[in-house]
């Protein structure tokens, strides 16, 4: 597996991954390693045939590849990259539209994950209830300060990324935890065309 995030620029690639089940399959392979369509079906509550079809679509666009061992229906699949990135500001119009659609799928997925976690919060051990958090802030920042904060958040999250690949680095009691963060201008820039008139 390539440890660097894959940069998506082609509209076909962007559309291929912008599907909730395909994202679930890819996430499962990244978190748990190679699995067959049957194993994925059990884990995700889907039929092996449906998982197999989506695995082939992911393979067509290079998101997954066959792993070592297995034959026929028992062949395992693996993720080819650790994460993805795409640009919503540059490129052909078709890729821009596909990139925005993918962003929406990712956001919807993460909001749904957050809502489900909140719904089961009372069933979590107290230490995990205390450790879980959500934060919302409005700050006056320059573009440089916004960049600095976003970079610091990314650096902190990346500092634990090696635990995905190497289970021996996971402390006892560690669980998979999800983070979703963004630092963005909250409103469009002020209209300055009237100034001075």
C-alpha cells in the first residue's frame, strides 16, 4: 500500500469513489487489511455479490487491488493508497463538479457517523464519554493564521497515522476514532466595490 494520499484529478475517478458503500469498503480495507468480498459483506451487512461488484469497480479505477493468497471468490482485496485528496478549485469543469459531489458524500458520511455515535453515547464506558468531544468556534483570523491552525490540526492527526499500518504501535485499549475538521472562511468576502464612491 502507498502511504501517501492519492490525489484525484479525473472526474471518472472522483465519481467512482463517491458512493457510500464503496467508501465503506475502502475504509474497511484500510483499517483492517485485506479481505474477501464475503468477509466485507459480513462486516458491512451487504451481500458478497454486491461487495464483489463494487470491488471490481474500485479496482477499475485503482482504489483496490488483489492481495496475496486466495483464488476465485475467496481472493482477498487490499487498498492501494492510504487516503485521498482532491481539489475543488482547479481542473476541468466536470472534475470540479465531481469533486464537489465527492466532498458532499464524505461530509454526509461523517455527519451520519457523528449522529450514530451520539445516539449510542450513553452505552459507552464513562472514560470514552469523557474523551469524546465536539467543538465549534468562530474566530477572526488572517489567511496565514487559518493556514497555521489547519496545518497544526493535520500534523497532530498525522502523528498517530502509523498505528493504521502497524498494530504493534496501538496502545492497549485503543479504538478506531473518527475526526472531521475544517477551518474555512465563514462568510463570503465583503463587497468592496461600493467603497470610495
